[in-house]
């Protein structure tokens, strides 16, 4: 316990120059949450690092700190032509498997002596007033991906309000109208996924571990390996020195404690005429308000279930229980902040609420058409409601 305390104090001193983002309450700022804030901001270095258990970034990675992608706890910034902070490239196939060489995520950065997985840029293509990202891979350093492998842009989501989302009982989620994201576990068990754009991860600690593996190349108890996500085909990376578990469980749990303390965005005004338009358009069939652990509705406007949004948002990548055209209902309590960071939807392609709605197909087609049929004034009121005006 003493080594962890000393390291935690050192982290707090090193990261004391910035105030933490809004937390649930001053009284909830426990030691674990404060340490988690310091770890959240900590730039990871290569092994050997200052952590007792290691914690060396790389050899291949996409970022050096949680705050690089989730600045202040918010969503990643939508870039114009490069990945930048908060944007990564998801790799996958229609059967929810990864690529044999590139796994589930392209690592675009590497430590000295190693090659990144690819040189990546992207541009926006626009059709009928809707824009979508097109990836430009200048070079694959370990050969071309296998036939049937798809690449797609992902934007780091906002983390505010995670504690409330985590408190929603499975029974509340299962009472919704969407498809439950059942994830198979050991011994024939299964758990209900709720984290990630496709609800592919059931537990928040597991989501943190996956981020450390794919984003930083740091091994954890749930995702061991000093090589991060490097596959057996990437032999130099696989043979790099290091420990299987680099991040102590206690530090993972401190980060989780901090995430759960992040305050939820202010709730929109349900007494406004914009909410009436939102409800009448049928948006709440998916963007619902299930009750949290305290028995009160969580005003995130997500049922945490999967819905088929049609071919326009089908990127060929299935994850967990979600087919390639299925997505977890995105929370709507941080729409204004996400727009300030450059856009909406999973890759930031939508520059406005109306543009995001236009991308909705499949199960959301009826609500999309109802939104489009609203009078200009009612549509403006609905948008003002979502923006918190």
C-alpha cells in the first residue's frame, strides 16, 4: 500500500497544474477519484517507466494519455484531414472478428526502432449535402489487410455522466425496444454490453483495459501483454521486452472511480415546446430515459440498446453482438459540446442535428421522416431543446 500511496501522491503533485473537470460533488472527491484524475492526465512513457508495475507505452500506440483523446473528459475533436487527438481507425469484419495482422484498431504511432501499422490520413467526401470520412492509407507497414477487412473512423465519445449510465440496472435496459447486446463470457455465461459505440463491452473496468491495450499498448490484467494489441504477425513488437501486466489493478480502478465521478451534463428542459416536438417525432423510441440506480430517470436520452440504422451508417464492421449496421443509441445530453468539438455521430461526420438525423435509416427511418416533416419552427424548437437553449 505504501508504494501505491507514494506514487499516487507523486502523480497528484505532477498533475496539480490543472483543475479537474466538473465532478458529482465536492464531497465525492475521494482519494481514488483524485488519483484517477491524475492518471487520466498522465502522459505514459516507454518501459521502464515510473510505475512499479511497468506501464510502458507502446511499442505501437495511438495516444499517450487519456486526456489526449478525451480533453477535460469530453469528446474527441473532429479533425479535417488527419487523425489528430480523439480520432482512431477501427478495424474489423462482418463476423465481429479483427484482422489477422492489424487486430481491431490501427496503431498509427510507434516508439523508436518500431514501425507504426500504417500512415493514415482522411478526407471528407460530400454527397447531397451529407459528408462522410474517406480514409487515405498511404502505406501499410505489415502488408495489406485480409480480404473482407474494413477500416472506419471512430471519434472518442464524451465521458460525462458515465456514473449515471453505469447505475442503470440491466432490467431497465432490457425493458426497452431495442436489441440487447449480450456478450458471451467464460463457462457459458453472458453479460449485457453497454459501453462503446456498439455496446460491445459490459463492464467499465473492461472498457478501460481495452483502451489501455489498443490506445497505449499497455498491458492490464484483463488484456495482458507488453506488446499491446500487436498480433503474432508483428514479430518485432511481440518480442519487445516488458511485463504482461503493466498497469496495476488499483490504478485501473482509480481511473474508473474518477470516470464515475464525472458530472452529467445539464438536463434539457422537458417543459419546452422543443421536447414536445422531440417526443412527437418518435425520437424517444430509442432515445429513452431509463431509470438509474436511484430510481430517477437518467436524462441521457439513450436506451443503451442496439438498433439497425440502415445502410448509410453500415461500415462493414460488426462488434460484440452488434451487426455492422447496428449501433448503440447515442446519448443526447452533450449534443452542444460535441458540435463545438466538430460534429456528431460516431465519426463526427454530422455538422448539425439535422444532418445527423438525415443519416438515420433502418429502424430510425420513421422518426427521421417525422423530423423532416416538422415545420421549420418546430424543427428549430426541437434543435434548441437538444442544444439546451
